[in-house]
């Protein structure tokens, strides 16, 4: 669920958002231009094989694998999986089963076609389907780990989406999710986390993420004519509108990776002050939302 959409989630229906994502993924499959621009923006941190339409880089992949702490054969859910690269890479690296979903049927079809590349004869260890963050269709407690990269900020209702992911998570399992807020602001997610029955375990800073988006957006603008030719007018215009809208906000952006855990019923959740924050000096970890927070791409 990572590619561009220019209207806030509350102003678009699920069908409209799905159509925008479908159009982006279909257009991207026709050309390597978008991948080349991501690679230029990320440099040596770009994971070519994953080819995600998100802020996923090599440092993030390493953090995801380490924070999940999963055992072989367990079930990983990739929520808002896009074309599947992140979930498939983790499924191979951690030897786990993958149940992934995205709002875009085009993206999940592409992800299904990529399974053999990552998993070879064990391709049936991964399943992709169309679903929403707020209504996954998954059974209670079925997932030992969940990743949600650059997708939660685009949910129609982030609180409901977090509760749904918490419902799907098994006791002891981890939900690892990217979030953004304004630099120096207090985060707004503590109440959402508690309502979802989860506890915050880690907060990892991603200091290079805003600058990466700035480089990428400037590349989109510089290649506007080529994007229109190779992707088509509508997908290209969506990308360019997002770039123009987001560029002025990036200098005040703080990006983090949250690790949330559903504790076994016998364990009492720790106080907020006891969690591992790993925050940079001078930044506070309370909670107020970024107005209109939507993770780019």
C-alpha cells in the first residue's frame, strides 16, 4: 500500500485509493524508470532485489529482521505489502511463512509472481491477497510478527488499523511499523498502542529518511517529462503533485521505527518510561500527531 496518492485518506473511498495504487503498480511494471530514480536517491542503501515503492533501505531491512526476533516456521504478516519485496525478503531471511495483503489487487498479483524468485520451490510459503489495514480478514492471534512499512499513515483510520493489527498478533509477537511526526513534537500513538492491547518496546530513529525523500522528490520533478511518457499522464501527475506538496514539509520531519509487542497475558505491560526509546538527544517522546500525517510513497 505504499505508492503515491495525493488526497488524504479521509477524502477518498477505498475504491478510489485502490484504483490509484493499481494504476501506479501497473505503470511501474512497464518501465524501470521508477526503480532507477529510487536507486539514485538511496545510493548504496538501495536494496535492488526488494525494489519497494517506499522508504525501505538496507538499514531498515536489518532493523526489521532484528526487531521481529522470529523463529523458523512462524507466520509473518506484511501489512500493506505493495508488490511484496519486503515481506518476501524477510520470509527468506528468517525462514518464516508469509501472509501478506495490500489494498491493490494489481500489487498482490505482482507479488505472487515474485514468490519463486525469493523462495524457489518453497514459494507456497507465501500468500498474497487484497485486504484493508482496518479489515484484514485474518484470524485472531495468527501472526507471530507483523511488518507495516509506510502504510499505516495512509489508513483511513489509523487507530482502527492499529487495533486490527493488534488483534491479529499472537501473544509475545511483535508489530514493527514505520511512523513519522514533526521534529520536536510529542508522538500521538501511546493511547492508540494501549487501546490496541500492545506495549512499546523500541523506538528507532531513522535520521536519513527525510533527506532520502527530498532527493527522490527532486528527481521526480527533474524527470517529469520522462515520467509522463513512461508511466502515463495520471500516475505521473499523482507522483509530481505529491512531490510538490511534500517537499516543503520534509525539513521538519522525524521518521522512526516503532516496535510494539503483545505481551503474554501473565505479563503486566511496562510503564511508558521503561521502554527502550533509542531517541536522539534533544528529542522528546511524548505524543501529539503530525497534522494530516501520511507517509510518502
